[in-house]
């Protein structure tokens, strides 16, 4: 029998990290320790990870057909990874399949059960404003779409770009409606607060934040305001708290604002992650250290505002250059759960945080989809038609 809660993490960028080596799992064999990464199979097991949403991310510097192509390559890499490690990874595309993974983990010896592998597309630019592309991503197994990344799409405002639409456009609402019909989770990480609120009004299914924290604890636009957390509770959705130092530590946030101002003064587009990180490597002021306690504060705040049924975990491993002390790689989840247990979280509370809430949301979205597919045909609307 396994010990400790089974963790479902909402966001891991290992596929993007593997793109840097041409997706070569011979060169970077994740069945062996890979200290240059945050993630490998031995450490996933040590961290109690039962299922992982692998992010099929492409940066906003890729647009149009290039973004679609790169997203397909990311999906292909995840399938290759699952096929390469068949004793360790199992593709999950349906909530019943996720439940089977969780049940098998509970029944088997530690390290013997499969790690469920789900796909999430990070950024609406990946669909090139095409509902047909959206449907094909779903057919390929993608089970959430983050409506934006660091820049606006043609139909939704990002948290880290200059507002262009006032939230969601008419086509953006159609994207949400089609995702509801498919059973694809609407992911509101990265979107502007106006987009969050409008998507929560538009959706007919619970939504998620796959990797966001609480704005009241750390005032970063990537985090979720309290009024949105309350809307999320009414929606039945889930905020999966992230570990990104810039989003969880007020000290790191203050340092980052100073860095961004210095970068922009030299002409760096701080929305370009590679350019920003390159500038940070030359910045003379060292970044403060985020801690596990910072993450605990966000988890507890989301619970206090939205409720225990609406909080989860989305670490963003291999998507950032550094992590908080105590959460440096995917082995950190047990330390976080132990800290919460010391603060009075029960076994039932921790089960909800780690996996039960996500399972509930996934099932609820599928039930909505079954109802909608009985009455709604696939949308053939276009951006030009709805947003002209």
C-alpha cells in the first residue's frame, strides 16, 4: 500500500525542457536522476505524484501556424514519453481513467503503480483563433486550455499585457462555450482579472487555475483576487496554488518589479521569458529567497476565501529557473503536506487538496459536456464573424 496523499499536480513544463534537447529521451533519460531538471521518474515517485498535467506550452513569440505546429510537437513529445516509459506513465483523457490511476495507487506497493499523464495546453495562441484546432487538440488528449499566456490573444486579455479587449471578446466566450461542450477544462491562469470574471460568468462548467496563487498574499497580476476566489467557489472550480517565487513571495515580487524596470530601460521586452531571464543573469542585485512557508500562506488563504473544496496544487516545475526552499524539485510535495498537517489540516483536507478536488472538477466538466453535446453541434463560428 502507498503512504501519503496521492498528488495530482496541475502544471509541469518538462515537455518544454525536453524541447531544448530535441525531445531526445536517450540523451536525457528521465528513468534516471536528471539533476539539471526539476522532474524525473524517480523523483516523481518520491514526491508522491500519482498524476501530472504535462504542459504542452509554446511561447507567445510563436504565432499563427507556427504556434499550432509547435503545440503539436509538444503533444507528440508527451506521447513519445509515455510510450518510452510504459511501466511508469499512463495516458489519461477521461475522469474515469484518472480514478483508476488513483485506485491502483492506493492498492499497490509504493513505486509499483502508474503515474497518470494528462495534457494541458498553455496559451490560447496555440489554437490560432480556430475552434477546429481546439477540437483537434481535444481529440489528441488535451484536457485544459489556458486562455492566454503572457500576451493577449485576439480574443482574451492576459494578466501581463496591456488590456486590449476588456476581458473576453464574443469569440472568446465562444471558445469557452466550445470547451464546455468538449469537456475541456477552462484554465484561467495567466489571464487578466477582467477575463477571469467574464469567463466565470460565461462558463457552464467548473474552471481551474492550473498554476496560480492568491493576490491578497502576493500582489502579482498572475495571482487570483479574493472576489474571483469567491466566484470560483460558487462555480465549483479549483485554484491550484503554484510555487513560482515571483508569485508567492512579496520580497521576490518587489525585487522582480525593480528588475523589470531596469530591463525595460534597456529595451528588453519583459514578456519574453528568454530575454527576461537573460537580463536577470546580468542583474547585480540577487533575488531574495522564497520559502515553503510562502506557499503555505497561499494555500491557506485560498482555503480561507474559497473553501477546502476549491484548492489544489500546480507547482510549475521545469517552467521556472528557481523554486522556494523546501520545494526545489518534485520531491517537495510531502514537505508541503507535512507543514500543512502541522497547521491542523486533516487527512481528508489533504486528500481534497492533492487529488479529490481535481477529480471532482474533471467529472463535473465531463457531465456538463455530455449534456451539451446532446443539444449543441460543434461551433463553426470564426473570429471574424463574432468580433468584426
